C-alpha cells in the first residue's frame, strides 16, 4: 500500500482507541522498506528504523546472495609439490614437528 494510505489506516485504527497520531504518539519503529520510511516522514512522530531488520538483511546478503565478481584462481602445482616435500623427512614419513 502507498505511504499515504498507511498513515490514513494508522490514524483510523488509533482513533478506535481514542489515540491521536499527531498528539499522543511521540515515536514509531518501522523496518527500512521505502514505503515505511516515507510513512515515517508523513507523521510528526520521531521514526526509528529497526536495527534488527537492517542486520538481518545484511546477513542474508552475505549468506545467500551469489557474488559473480569473486573468481577462484587456479592452484599452482609447483607450490603443492614444494610444500609436500618440505613436510616429509628424508625417509618419506610425515614431519610431525
């Protein structure tokens, strides 16, 4: 729904409890969706965006969105050969030190 309709609906619901949005409400908490940010700008109350929602969105971006710009470089076979040789003693047993 548009922000203006959201404010109208909020006013109607609060009026059922004899609460005035302009006089009785000093702050509101909303998520960061653009319609809710606009709703907060249309009412005189202080608006606090929900930090938990912002954190959740950031975590979901990191965990679930593919990043096509990350590219895995091929492993150099010479590096593997040298590290394996350094990890073994002269008799071919692994070096556990």
